[in-house]
C-alpha cells in the first residue's frame, strides 16, 4: 500500500479513537473549573466526582448540549455566592450547598441522570421539560422537591420520600403512569401531578405521614382510586384536588370538617360517594357530575351547608340525611337529581315536615328513615345496616365473617361472607314485611337486627 495512503488511514483511525474517547468522559471536578477539565463539547456521557457549584452547572447547560447521560452520584454540590454582575440561570445571590440549582437541566436531552448522594433539595424547574428522561432515582436525603422540578419531563414512574413535593413538581408529565408515596412525604403541593394523563396508580406506603394535599394536586390524571385509609394523618385536601379523575369510590378522610370546592368535580366514573363523618360543609361543585351509579348518598349529622351545584348530575338510588336541622343549600345543589323521578330522601320522622317545607329539599320523595335503618340489638354500636335498592349494605367496626338474612318465619333467604368490614344481602325475593339480619363478626360477636323489608 502506498505510504501516503497508510498515513491517511492511520490519521483517520487516530481521529476516530479520539472522537470515541470524547463521547464518555470521567472527571474529578473542582468548583468552577469544569470548563477546564472538559474541553470537548461533543461529550455525550459524563461522570463527575469531586465538587462543583452553580458555575459548573451553567457550563454544562450552555456548552454540553449533546449530553445524554450524566452521573453525579459521586459528586458534591458546594455553595457559591455571586459577585458583581454574575448571574446564573436568571438569578443572582447565593446558591446553596447540596441543592440542584434552579433550571440547571431545563429542557436538556438527558436520558440518564444520577443525582449526588448528598443532595438535599431539587431546585425549581431544575429538571423540567427533559422529555427524554424516563426515570430518576432520588437520593434518600432529599427533603424537598422544588416547584415544577420535573414538570413536563418524560418520567414514567417515580418513588418519592421527600418531605415536601413542590407546586407543579411533576405537572404535565404525560408518560408518568405510577407514583409511590413513601412514609416521609408530609406535603404534596398545588398541582403537583396535575395533567399527568397516564397516571393511574398512586401507592401510599403503610405508616404514611402525609398531612396535606394541595389544590388541583391530582386533577386531570387517570387515577381510579386513592385510599385515604392508608394516610390517616391527612388534615387538608385542596380545592379541585381530584377533579376530572375516574376514581370509582370517592371517600375523603372522616376527620375533615369541610369538603373542598370542586374536589371531585367531573368524576363521571364515581360509583359511590362517602362524605366525611364529621363534615360540616360541602363546597361548591364538590361532586358535580359524579353519577353514583344508583348507590346511596348519606349526609352525616354535622352537615349544615351544601354549596352551589355540589351534587349536580348525581343519580343516587336514595339519599339519607341525618342532620338535626335542615342543611342550608347553595344554588342548584342537587340539579338534575329529581328531574326524571323523585329520588327517595330518608330523614327522621320528626324532620319530615321541615324538609318538605325547605327549598330544593322539597323536590325529593321524603320518607321516614326508621323504615330502612336497622336499630341495633345489643350494647355498643358496632354494626350499621343501610339499604341500596334491593340490597342491604352492612358495615361493621370489625371484620365480618358471615351475614344471614331470614324472613319473619325464620327461613334463611340469603347469606353472604364478609369482605373485610362489609357485606351485602339481597332482599328482592322476600315477601315478608319484616326481615331478620344476623351478623357474625370476626371477633366472635353476633349481632341480630329486626327491620322492615321496605321495597
């Protein structure tokens, strides 16, 4: 081979070797000196150890535009205070240690990102709009995820244990399908997961310390359930928090005194609605469009006000109202509920006249609740029975082993095994005016009820 040709081939090979080496780089960084250590802006994979500050993140953002994999797990972020006219990511002043700077990777092409092991705070919008980033592992010490930190990113799943999840932290993550909420999470901020249209599963860890869910936190997601029983410390649920979701069983924590405005607005898939046991007020549009699939709606004792359009579009089979005074109603609170037929409203006998005289309440078919509510035979109240259509719904404070249904003559007409603390019996085929229900609890106690078999 001609000597000149050999030189050309050798030069090309050396150039190719140099180019490949530039693709994956490992650097021990010194604060503010990354620009000296990484001289090829075409690098696609970078592993950093040592220390870096906001100046180094600015260098990465401005120069390493082809970067697809960044490993910072062995690096430390140190504090830096701007001097003179210095400005990074639109901010001046002090950038704290162990905090990923705001906007640090905004809109980058990163597919893989490993964060520093000692990271404490993920800064505002620091990983936002990273559409190619599908997964992230947050270090155990992260205590705060800043506002919009991962919004509109390509994440598909995430495990969270940070004390605070900021406003819009994961909003608009179109591919995000599952979220795990660990025991350390205290607060989920406003719109934290809003618009995550693929988000169907949120798993809450046993022993959850969650106290607050912000406004619109899960609005517009694909959630089919959210079990508040797993997070008994929740004290506040924001307005429109679950609006537009297909949650089938709508039930807020029993301790809430107020059902927030629009909290389950537009949840057409809602088959049942359970109001908090101590609720005093139901906010405007709270359950607007929740169909309830012909199930029963119970209004607890303390409810004094039901807001505008709160139950518009709902179609329960019946309503039970236990308040000792007729609750005040906002505009069109039950709009559409009594258009095609008058929905049965069960109240205590002494309240029938008051409900019949009250605006909007008078549209119901008002009946005596004693005909369908079973009085307990025994000491403490451990079991409650209500009627939903042709079914008797039994709820207990302990697991139910079995429930039996007898006619007035004592013939067994139906039997059901308990599902946890609930069981259902069918009274459709019973002609007897009185039925007897026997409920056997897991703790060995048996309760017997005698009630009217109202059709």
